[in-house]
C-alpha cells in the first residue's frame, strides 16, 4: 500500500476529515475517502478516524492507499470507426455517447475497452491501467477524432506536440445567439468551478491558460454554426469558453440550457480535424471527418428557419 502523511494547516481547521482528504489527495473522491475510513486506513496520530472527525491545525494524518485494482476482461469487441492506423498510432472517429475510459459508473463499454480489443492489447502504458493509449480525450457527448498511441515512443511524441501546440485540433459547433464578430479569440484561464467539481469555469484567479479561436461558418435566427481551433486543450474548454461569452453550445445541459435538445444526446460539438507530425516518419498527417448525422440534421433544421 502507498503511505501518505499529511499535516493539517490553519486554513484546514474545522473541515470534516473526508472533505480535507478529498482536497489534499489528487484524484481521490470523497466517497473513496469514506471507504478508506470504513476500512480503518485513515488515522490521526495513530487512531482511526471517522468522516465526522473535525480537522485541527497541526494534527498529522496518515492515509494508506491500496494499489489500484487491475481492469478485468478489459478488451471488448465494440465497433470502431477507424479513420487512420499504422504500427504507432490509431485515429478513431468517436461517436457521441461513448465514454473514453473506464470511470466510476462506466466500468466497461468504453473506447479504451474497444481499443484493447482492436489493438490486441498493444497500447502505450503512459496513461496507466485505466487509460492505455489515450493521448487526449473527448467528453462523452462530444463526437469526433481522437488519437491513441500503440507504444510509449508515439505517446511521448504526440504529448510533446500537444504541449508545444504543433498538434492542431479543429472542432465545429452550433451555439446559441448571434456572435457580433465573424471571428475572434477567447483568451481566458480555465479552472475547476468553485461550487461544482464536475464543471469548469473561467477563473478570475489561478486556473490554467486557455485559448480558443473561433470563426463563424453560418448564421441562423438565434444560432451560429462555428469553427473552433484550440490553442490549448483544457477540460471542457470550448464549452466553458463559449458559455463565458454568453453563447453556450446547443444541447449542452451543463453549461447552457438545462432542457435537452430534441434529436441530440449531448452538446452539438464535433472534433472534425486533426493535424500532427508523425513521430516516426516526421511527415505531417492531416485527418478530417464528416459531421455526424445528428449534427447535420440540426443544420438542416436551422436552415429552414432562415
């Protein structure tokens, strides 16, 4: 087991232990902390603590983290739309509704399960046991192009391109409202929402740099069809940025209107183009997909409003 030692600071005084540990332990949820407590794996100066225990400054807490359980029966024969593939990389056109990797509530039936089957387990290990091969992610209800690496060499090279911004990602979306300009840039840092950990928001202080360039492709009564190019790749970046400027994505019930859009199972957002340098050959590769059927149906419906 991994042993973690923590000391409470003055700012932590009065917090419940489960909330304190959730804050301090990266990637460990409050429910997971509570399970550790139930098993006696959380102690305060040698004594087991309960979730109702109140944190006091200067007190020392010990957490024993069990090793992650290995995935069971991970490879699954799930149909994939393979756009491009070689010995190093596989590019997939992910459908809306498909979760990228196993997570609480989605233990299987994910893109990772499908890739493990398709690639016979030959995926990079940098992402760990839960995210083998995954170089970058898409939200469950965002469709479009994703890259997966078959080995660590390709994974490291593609990750470096994401970092230096030589890997280009272009999306198309339908947003509420009419943008005043035909093109623009949203340069606003993004961080975790203060009241809802599942949401992101433009951060007044802190946050990570985030830049989205947009271009209007078509205008409709009350809506715009836009092209978005990411200069950075933060979680929910396009969704949070467009909502920040008052133009949330059509069908986005997290950042926009709470009522689902008829005919859409999520936000009207598609990762349409990818452009990168092949790690082994050095050649530039450009990939592009068609908009999915539900996205095209939205555009036809909007066209009739003109």
